[in-house]
């Protein structure tokens, strides 16, 4: 019995795959080359989404018979964002200088202290580690760090400009979206998807900010109570690193404990700080964080790690801060594109990436039915 030859590959499908690979390479190249601009734009979008709901709330407030117009509310929001960003820039610049001076002061003591940590493995190992640490030039790294901190001010100006123009475009967004989609139903569907993204990302950012503030405050008070240097800088570092899921809290805990050990030279103090900060991180991360976030994100743990690795390779440390909001947005968008829905299912924890969107659609239908029944 003759054997039929295998079916030939579809040339169109191969062409689509090749075009997809080329498009991914081009996008990756643009992400790396336009890193500063795209990071500023991503931060501006998050700030815009955080403040847009507040603007709507302030517009509903009345002072006697008068109320704020959209333009006045938007202007006040932009000024508030500019003030906050400039304040953060000044804090980062001042703390960067403090950290540089203090690190240079404790460099030799830190090298000896770290080498002593492996002293239980033998004098040869301790001496080898000490020689290796003494060969590391700390000065160039600190100079690079201070230079990157100086870019924060220019980034703050660019983010403020982006947010200001977004507020201007907000006035005609619905009209433009309806014209772009061709009908109101499709435009409403897109608006529902955007509102779902904004809801999840906003709640994540607000909850993370509160939790990180509490954790950073505890670190500040414990370092200040021990009378050590860099209390405020370590509090700020803990606050910032807690926005990096799974990894940031661990890194912050060990950095705080290491700084305490280097400054005191006492193993008991270092272990005590490590235990206290680690306990605070564990309780807040395992109890308070899930309690406040609930099922807002519903992201896969492996997907979070993969997203952190990818955006860290593309945008560095700042990419790790933006990894979760970007992953949430990609998951929700992919869940409503039939060809990309498997990607959304893989990124979600339970395989239900658009549950709150479906709930919102059901709620809107119920409200519509109720209004029809009342009529």
C-alpha cells in the first residue's frame, strides 16, 4: 500500500511566523533604543490613570453654587504631579549624595565584615574573599549611580509634559475612540477594557504604595533606634524595592541587615535586624498584601518572574518596577483577542484573566434591564 507524502507546509503560515519574528526584533530594538522616552511615557500613563478618577471626583464637588471645570481640575492635577515629581527628584538626589559619601566612608569596614561572614569556611577562604573585594573598584560604580540619579530631574519634567497633554486629550477621547472604532458598541467595549486595566493597575499601585510606606517606615525606625547612619536612605530603598514583587523585599531585607552589620560590626545586631525586618516583610507580604489586593491581579507567579526578567533585561531596574502593570495590561488585552487569548490564560493564575470585565459587563446589563423594567 503506497504511503501518502506528508502535507506541505502552508507558505502563508510560514510567512506570518517570519514576519512576527521580525516585528518582535524591531519592537525589542525600539524598546532598548528609546528606553528613556518610553519609560517616561509608561510612568506618565500610570500617573494619568491614578489621577483621572480623582479629577472626576473633584469635578462633582461643589463650593456653594460653583464647581471646578475640567480645565481647572486638570491644571491642578498637573501642578500637583509636577510638585510631587520634583520633590521625589530632590529627595533622590540628596539621598544619592548621602549614600555615596557614607559608602566611601564604610568601604574598608564593609569589605572586612563581608569577608568575616565566610570565616567559618577557613582562613584561606576568608582571605580570598577579602582580596577579591579589595580588588573591586567602588568609586566608578558610585559615580555611575550618582549620574543616573541626576537623570531623574529631566525624567520628571518629561513625565509632567506627557501627563499634561494626556489630560488635554482626555476631553475628546470618547469622540475620537468612537470615530476610530466606527460604532459606539465597539468603542464602549474598548472603553470597558481600558477601565478594567486602569482599575487593576490603580488598586495595585495604591495598595503597594501603602504597604511599602509601612515597611519603609518600620525600617527607618529600627535603624534610627539603633543610632545607625542611612536610616532615611534605607527606608526609601525599602519603599522602592517593595514595588518589585517576590524579589525586591528579599533584597531590601538583606541590604538593611548588611548595612547594620557593617556599621556595628556585631553579628547579633546584624542577625537581629535581619530577623526583625524579615518578619515584618513576611507578615506584611503574606497577610496584609493578599488581604488588600484580593484577586485584583490574578497573575501567574511564573509569569511575574518571567516578566521581571524580561523587563529587567530591556529597561533595567526601572523595568522591574513597571513589569507588573505592563503584564496586567497585556493579559487583559490578549484576553479579548481570540488569537492571543491563550497567552492571557497562561499569564493569569486561574486561567480567568477577564473575570472582572465579565462581571462589569453583567452588572451593566443588569443595570440596563433594571432601568428598562422601571421605565
